[in-house]
């Protein structure tokens, strides 16, 4: 299961209909309580049950919204950790570049090259990157859109402020690249945080508003 699918499953699990307290079940109980009250408008028992069903339904909406936010908070933490891991990997690659060049002046650095290839593979798991090797054995690594992450012994880290991911160039310059990251774990997490999660929340809000409107219409 991919990193994105893990959080997709968590979001889908929030709305599981297998639970006895699913929204569909509670809507059925809520409308049935209105039907029972219509059959006996003055019945205190019917009124109390309707109140309880309505309160339970409203609480369920609040709980679902809270659960959605909790999952999205976890996705945000995963993104921040992912960016930290990316920075560690590009720093390691830059250091390995330097060591490889020093050793290959008079020797063999195959072990270090293997370590560098492994770091590149791990980096590609987090985001879309490109790399190419120079004649002297150094490699340059860029994002999928061409922002340099590693150039010889220099690393250009990313920064996450909780919302945006920024590339940090030389001289303190910064470029927001959030929308440019579409691959790897971070790309999947961003899709969940910025597109899929908000769609779930919008649909939940729309359903809640429709329930309120229908209730007020019928009650009127």
C-alpha cells in the first residue's frame, strides 16, 4: 500500500457504513422519529426521542469533521517529516560527491558510489527528481521541474512552513514549489491534504446544510 493509499483508507474508514452508528443509520432513525412524532404530536416520549436523535446526528457531524481534521493533521506531519528526510538525503549525497572525488583521484570509490545510488533511490521515493553524472564523477540532482537540490558538494534544502514547501537557493532566495511536487510520497500526501481532504470536508458540509434545510422545511 502506498503512502497516499494509507491516508485514503483512513479517510474512507471515517465514513464506514458498517458501523451501527453510521450517518445513514442515524438519518434513518432521525426521520423515523419525526414520523413517530407526526403520528402523536403531543407525545412527550416521541418529542424526547426526536430531540435525542437530532442531537446524536449533530454530534456525529461534529465528530466526523474532527476525525477528518485529525487525519489531515497527520498528513501535514508526514509532509514535514518527509521534507526533513529529503534534506538529510540531499546533504548526504552532496557529502558523498565530495568524498568520491577525493578518493577517485588515486583509488576506487565504488562503495561510496553504491551509498550515493541508494540515497538517490530513497530520495526518489519522496518526490520526483532528476539526476545526471559529470565526467569527474560528481552528480547533480534537481527536482522534476529543474530546481537544483545537489550540485557537487553543495546541497540546496527544502523548507516546509506547515502550508507551503519552498526551495532554498543560494543567497537566501526561496521559491514555493508545493504545486510542482506531484510524485513520490510527498506528492501523494500533498494531494490528500490539498485536494482529496478538502473535497471530503466540502461534501460533509454540504450534507449537513442539506439536512438542516430539509428539517426546517418539513418542520415549517
